[in-house]
C-alpha cells in the first residue's frame, strides 16, 4: 500500500453512513533500511486522527491531530531492516473529538493522508524558521526566529538570515552567534526594520509586505542540516 492513503468514507448516508462516520482503526506497515547509521527523523505530514508508531515492536511515539506534522527521531543502525508500524485511530468523532476541540469536516475519515519521509540528522540543525512582518508609518518591522538544535560537542553556530524584496536589492541581518552544548535547543530571534519598496496597483502605490527569506548556518566548518525557508 502506498501512502498517502485514506480509507474511503463511502457510503455517507443511511445505516452504513452512520457506521462509517463513527470511525475505525487503520494499520500500516513498511520496512526501512538506511545505508549509514545515526539519528534519523521520520516525519509524518498528517495522520488522522490519533497516531501511534512502532519501530521493531517498540513504541517510539504518539500524536493527535490531522494536518499537524510531527517527527520521531530514532537512532538507526546501517543495513538493518526495521519494521515500521503505524496505527491510525479515528473513532468516536462525537462526543470525544468534538469535546476536545477537534471539529470534523464534511465527514469523519482517517488514515495517513499526507506524505511520510525520512532523513538523516546532522550534529547541528537550523529548525522552524519563522518570519513575521508588521508595517508602521511606511517602515516594515521584520522579526525572524529560528531554533538551533545541537546534538554533539559544544560548538559555535552562527545562522544568517536574508530578507530580500523582489527585484530591489537586499537587506541582510546576521543572527547573533550562540554557543550551545550537548542536545540542547535554543531560539535565535533578531529583528530588522527596513523601508519596503512600493509597487503600483490599480489603487495607486502600495508597499510590498512579502519577502523572500533564507537562512544558513555553519558549524565547525561544515553546513548544518535542516535549514529551510
């Protein structure tokens, strides 16, 4: 079976529809073999609704909520064939899911409904980049935030962020250097104010509020993984 895969909710009316709406449990399994040992991130983009994940018979994580990506980070040995099993439970939409604040869409369906990926993690990572812009008196105030994760020895990590209005130069701002020891995570949150360029629209000139963002980091002479935009 290939994922994403969601069991068909049809029929949705009558006695069979009521039975389908009450939900069910789906089981998925596959094997995973990696060429190089280390810590890996197994990322689920979406499982509906309650997920439990086992690796070689050991429960490695649980999650609740559709369209909310989550990652599990086991240590894998090179060449070993691992059995990965996922249980998706979407039973009892009313009253349990509703009471917990999980409101259904047009119908109650379940399963792995988005991609599942795996990637090897490096000693250091730049994670969860976030950009927030606010316009005030013709000036764009930009707040950047990334999370620096280090798993190895103490090292100095210096992420750099770039805000670049379309076709009009670039404003660069380096995140302050941060020393991190061991498996710790720490946020870096620089702020930048800049005059945004203007574009002409049907109602005259208006400022750009959309910026392209990127980040990079170097630690001990090599690029850190997990950098995104």
